[in-house]
């Protein structure tokens, strides 16, 4: 297979998705970027990136939406939203939005392209999930639940699609220094509490670049996070007791 690929990136108008689109384009890949910010999409178009303005949570025909693109070699699910709030303070509309964007939309899109990749005999799905999908924390109950869901989905389809030559990778980062944090927690407390542990978007993009070239099952960022999730599986009460202090703050 050619080293250059046709790649679809969702959530490509901000944060990791935007940096990823530009980086992979510069590396010579054919990039198709989707998102809702038309101004950013227009800017991406000026440098030669194919763009699709779309809200993937709205019921629509993927056939017409991606007709020009055809079947990508790689689909990278970067789109995601979050609201960091205690359950009892959370607006139910935010709960629905998190599951629609973080779970339902990527599941539907994956099914659509998996059917096409199966016919062709190869393909690769990359899900930018979260360590929250492995270790839940206070004020992120619904967000963590959405990431638990997408990890469960990815782990299952990895086994289902393997026989068709389709790879599935999950990228499980800790908190990333992007505008996502400011939108998710407008108090600023989360960013302040975790500032020593924030990943750079560049680090996440670098990891995704590597798995595009050589697919693996999962990547945990930073690497020590894999130890944390394993410890949580073995001794959850200890992790919950120690970790709670970083999040239970007004």
C-alpha cells in the first residue's frame, strides 16, 4: 500500500483535529476534513485540504456527504465535546450532546465506512478516546461514560473487522492543552489543577502519525497512564481516594 493515504478527520476545525489535518497534509497525505466551523474549513481549503462542512450528529445521507471522497484508507475520529460538572448540576441537554457527538456519530460513521472497507479488503479506524474512558473522575461522569462507551465499541469491532483487513486503534490521552478544556470547565479549576500534567497537542498528533504508519491496538498518553489504568483495575478504591482531591474543588 502507498505510504501516502486518503485520510478522513472528524472534528478538524479545532484542537488536535485541526493540527492533525495540517500536519498530515504537510506530510503528503490526501486529507478530508469535516467540521462545523466554516471559516476554519475555508482556511484549510486554501492550503489544499478537502473539506466537508457537516454536523455528523444530524440525521443525513453519508452517501451524498462523502460522495466525492470515496472510501478513505484511514478514518480518524477526533470530534468530541465535554462538560465537566457534577451530575446534579448538569443540564440534560449537555448529557445528550456528549453521547451524540462522542458515541453515536462515530459509531454510525464507522459502520458506513467499514462496509466499504470490507469490500475493498483494508482500512484503519483511529479513535481519539480518553483516559477518562478507563478511569472515571468526579465532575466528568457523563463524559467518562461516553468515552467508556466508545472504547467498548472500538474493542469489539477490532475483533469483528480484523478478518476483513481493517485495523482499529484507540488513542487514550490524558488532558490536552487545547480550548476543549476551557469549554468543558469554564471555572478554570480543572486546567489549574492539572496544569502540570497537560499534554501538548503536538504530542498527541505525533502519536497518531505513528499509528497511521504502523497500526497498534492502543496508545496511552502519557505512557505512565497505562500503569494508572491497570492500578485502577486492580485497586480502584486507592486510585479513587488519591485522585479525588484533584477534582472535588469548587
